[in-house]
């Protein structure tokens, strides 16, 4: 079990976990909820404790990133994208990339809100796919900004990291939403 961590009565492969700093997130099959596990991936003692809890039929508690928190996170992402775009140079390149980044970055939050209003699991999963694509496209434009020298890497990198985290969260949530319920 060294490559696994226990979350919500399941053993999850460490490679399936989403990390943010020292916090570890895993998607569990509850539409789009994300459970934060206790500790980090290197906490072998905690993993052993979780394995024994699972064997005894007890769940693992943790904080849950709910719909509202993820809506807030995607809105904050859009606001940060807007600020980044306003700092791009007023060159042809800066304007062209800025418009693309503005469109894709702000649509992450808008499409996530639309996903939350999905009428079925299939519609929810499809909308999450759109959110994932838009977050990934935003990451692409930020990579171009860095590699094209339009802004300093240190200014863009934190937002690029957030875009990649949102891609991972949405991909895992979409996969979880597509799984049939037991």
C-alpha cells in the first residue's frame, strides 16, 4: 500500500491525488466534492492509520471543497487573469494573446457555474469537460506569455500553477462524475 493513501473509505493511488502545497486533495464519488486528506503524501504513519480505519469500516474525515468554494476559486482565477491581461504590453502580440487569455480565463468560472446547474450527471460531466479545456487553454496562453518574454516568469507562474491545478481538479471531478453510482 505504499503508493496509496486512504480517503473516504477508499484507498487512492498517490498518483491520483491533487496537491496544493502540503495539502493533498482527492476526488471522491459525490458529484464534484473534493476531500482534503490529513497531512501530505509522505505521511506513512497517517496512511497506516487510515488503512486500519478502512479495515474497521470507519470513514476518513477531512474538509470538503464544496460547490461554493470552488465557484469562489474559479471566480478568483478569472479576476487574477483579468489583472494579468491588463499588465500585458500594448503590442500586437500582447493584445492578441491577452484577448485569448481573457476569454478562456473568465470562461472557467462561468462554465463551472453552468456545470453546477447541470440537469443530469452526464450534463454535469460534459460541462466540467468544458471547464477543464478552458483552464488548459488559459495555461497555454500563460506559457506563451512566459516563453515569449511578454511578462516576467515570476509574475505569471503562480497563476499558471493555479490553472494547472484547476485542470487537474476538473479532470478528476469529470471522471468521478462519469462513474456509475453503486
